[in-house]
């Protein structure tokens, strides 16, 4: 049965029209009832009215005592509250700090009582300070009475049931702030989708065995364009022509100590040029066929030729004759690379063999590392240890890492394309350029084996030549469609010497073929 609660107006109207029964008091007797009883009507039986005989009303009784007295406040509707299964006390309005001061005394706060009770082992003031420090996280005051005035002026703080004190919260916030400053958020690395500069290089040969691109420590780029050699300064953007030869250029390499440039020609000769004066210093004759590989080491020059030999030159002698001849390859020597400590010379041949040569043993190969199934032109030593990276040609399509100390292969990865060049970036990542059939540039992680980090898929022709900038954060590549493309390899670090907004964006030509800026 549902019980409906009447509104205030309905209850008031019902009380006005319904008389309220009255219970006879105990002081009144039967005489009083007979005195006030009315005389019965003839033909009817006399009935004495009693409050017990009055039938109960069909509606609930009036909630107030008298029917003539209106309700002082309107009748409120019932409100239902939902309670959870857990009681969480709220003490935001209470100041427990003042309450702890009363623990030191039996009555109202008194400074004299606090000072006299501060002596002895069972000191209630010390216990109060300790309890306040543990529960509220406050430091122990020197005097309880002196702090009472300050507590009355404070803003009420959070109550007892909190997880940390103010000191702990401040220390945690300071620690998190210092941690954020010490270990900044790692920014996601973004590689460019296109080179930031492209130069036209008419006459650039489409030949896998040649090495026609090199970048000096003075920010000068040397390019072999057929029978011509052009220079392009990355800082000023000025392009000049160094020389025009009678035979095509097959290789070139800058010296680390001086502004000298070595050129390997198709007839086997090796020429040394001084770019400061723009003149040829020496012409070295010793190879019978084209010279495709050159490398400098402590003022000396090593050249590899199609006649399968490696010649050692000392330009300081001035006689134009090789000092030593290294024989070991059965086919054309197409790759040479010295380690950073100048202790080992790595050479790669068209037959796929990789040899290590030591200055202490000039007449024989120091160690034969292994063999690719195709020509090995790409050779590069890691600047962080005795780790050599080699790459094979079209029939091999692999990149291998060798431990020069033990002579063992540490890692190998399939690239599905011809490996043309290898170089190490500033971050210790291996950069490779490829020919048939992908024509792309790959960036590899070398820790724990080779794993591909990023692929630059922009070129439409074989990426045959590559040279790293002096800071090893940028690279320039030469393609089979006669273009030079500049790429940022380390976008998370400071920019390389070549930037899109630098002066190199406007190329100044002085008789050079690198006058046309494509992009």
C-alpha cells in the first residue's frame, strides 16, 4: 500500500473541516459527563458520545497539534540520500593545530604551565609536538605558547586524513621538477623527406667502380666531371673549376693535413694539386691501368688500380716513384680505407676479397677477412673502435661488420640492392647508398647488430657516390642522373655547415659546371 504525503494546502483544508476528537481527562468524573450530556429525543435511545467511538479518518492525521493553527513552515517533501559503503570524514573546518596545544594543559592555554611541564622525561609538551609533527607534518616549535597567536591568523588547512604533509609534498614537487630538468622529454626524431639542396652536375659518370666525390675539412667539395674537376665551397656557395685534363678522372681524395687534392686518372697516373694556388704539384706514374681508389695516411698516399696492385707514395720525396707495392687482389682494387689510428689499411677488390694491411708487414697481406660474392667497393672504419663495415655489389647485396682484432664477422644484413658507399655518422650510425634496384639511402643502427633506422626514398637513379661533411651530420650524394643532393642525417643535433638559409643557396659560378641549382 502506497502512502502519499499531502501537500501543505491540502493538509490545512482537511484540518479545518474535520473536528479533532478530545480525550476526557482523568479529573472529570461520570457526574461531569452526565451534566453536559444532552437529553435524548423521544423515540430514540440515548447514546453517550465517546472519543473511542469516533471512527478513524480515512486520511492520515494532521501532522501539527491543533487544527486551527496553521503550520509555521511549509511541509517539505521527503528527500532520499544515497550513501556509499565507505565513510570519508571531512575535517576542513577544524583546526587541529589549536587542539593539539590543549594537550599540554588541563585547562585553557597557559604559557606558565607549558614552561613548567617542559622539564622531565615524561614531557607532555614534547609528546604533543611529536604527535603534531607526525600527523600534521609540522616542524617542532620552540615554544607552544608563542605559536598559538600565529595559528589563529592562519588559513584553515587540510585536516588529519591526508596522504602527505606539506614538507613532503614540497619535497616531492621539487624532486619531480629537478628530474624533469635533468632528464628532458625525448623528442621524436624526424628525418627529412627530401634533400635541402640539389645541384646539377653535368658530366658525372654513371660508373659503380669510380670515386668522384669528396668533402674536405675546409668545407670544400670536389667533384670529378669527366675530364674536369670542379670545387664548390659549402660556406660561401662559390663554385670554381680547378682544372681541365686530357684524360678522364676516375677518383679523387682530399688530404687531411694540407689543401692538397689527389686525382686518379684513367691512364693510371696520379696527380697532386694545390688548390690554394690552383696548380699541379706532382704527377706520379706507376700504375698501368686506371686508378679508381685513393686514400691519404699521415702525409703518404695509397692508390689502388685496375692492374690489381696497391702503390704507396710519399710526395715529400719528390721523385715521383712509389715506395712500396702491395699485391694480393686478383682483380681491380676498387676500395681503400685507413683506420683512424692508422694501424690497418682495408682494401676491397672486384673479386669480393677484403684484405687488411699493416705498415709493419708491407709485403704481404696482414689478414684476409672474408669474401663477398660480388665486387666490394664500399669500405669504412668505425670511428669508435676496430670495426670495419663492408658492402657487396649487385650479386651480393649485403652489408657486413668485421672485428679487425679477431678477424671475425660480427653482423650481416641483406639490403636487396647494390651497396655503393658506406659512411659512419656522428651518432655512430651507418649510412649506406644503393644502386640497382632500390636507388635509396639507408641509415642503420649498429648496436647489437645492424637494424634499419630510416630509408630515404627520393632518388630516381643509382646513388653511386657519397661524401660526409666535416661534422658528419650531413652528406652529399652523386647520382647516375648527374645530380648532387645534400641531406641532413642528424636532424636532432645542431645543423651542419650547409643549411637551407645559408649563403650556399645562391651558387656563384666561376667557370664551373655546378652553376645550376636545381633545388
